[in-house]
């Protein structure tokens, strides 16, 4: 092999390297064009999902309210309401007039509302904290009761029940959120939770209190 042959072979290798580098640069350029498009598509998907979530939540509530309208007609005008109609009316009343911590939290999560202070004044906790308790139906019912009492203002509530509900919410608010805090027998949250139910069961209830209870409160073990 002559020196010239080595030089020619070396130039051929450099040319191949240059070609590879050019291809890499071309791919980078292509990626720089595609990446913003992917980001835009991802954002569009998020917006669409938000719209779907809002529509799903609102359609369910709207159907209950419209269902209530028809059953109220059967009860008040046609005078042929059935037990099923009364159940429909009760469910519609719950949607329209009573607290629903999960549904209301979704309004904030989806960006439909931004007045966090209003939510916290009603439920005692930030909406993001409430979402953390989404699997604890009994606790959500207590929060519903608390918000309903706050929203209705003049609704008669036994002082013992009001105190116990405020104590429970304060324990939840002061404690460091843990998904298992309600399972920890030594936690202040769990103690306050059971104290609330003990007070609820021992207190005499007004008609309004019994009605709210029938809507939101069915005690079970957690």
C-alpha cells in the first residue's frame, strides 16, 4: 500500500463522517420542527379532555335537575307522583341546593373557577386537598353537610354537631395530608372523625338536619 492509497482511504472516511454529521443535523432540524407540533397537539388534547370532563359532570347534574322538574310537576300538578318521583326530586334538590365537594373541586381543577377562597370558606379545606379524599365517601358527606350549612346560613343545626364538624375540618386542615391518615388510629383526623359521628348519633335532629342527613350521611366503617 502506497502513502497515496492511505491518504485516499482517509479522505473517504472523512467524507463518510461528514455525510453522517449532515444527516444528524438534518434530523435535528426535523425534530425542532416536529417537537413544537407535538407540544401543540398534546396541549390540544388536554383542552379537549377538560371540555369532556366539564360536559360529563354538567350533563349528569343537568339531567338530575331536569328529571326533578318533571317529577315536581307530577307531584304538585298532576298529583300522581310515585316513590320513584320523590327520590328523583330529592336527588335533584341535592344537586341544586346542597354541597358536593368532589364536583365543586372539579370546577377548580378544570379551571372553570378561580375563587379558591369561596370554596375553602364553604368546605373548610382547599379544593386540591378535598380531591385527596375522593375515595372516603363518609368524609365527603361531612364536608357536604358543612358546606350546606354555611351556604344556607339560617339552617338550624345543633351546636354540638356544628362544633364537631368544625373540629374535624380543623384537624384535617392542620394535619399533614396523608392518604392513609383516616386509617391511622392515632391520628387527630381519625379521632375527630369518629367524634363527629358520635355527636351526630347522640344529638336530636331538626327536620332540616334529618333531611340533609338523608341526602349525604350514611355511616359505614372506613
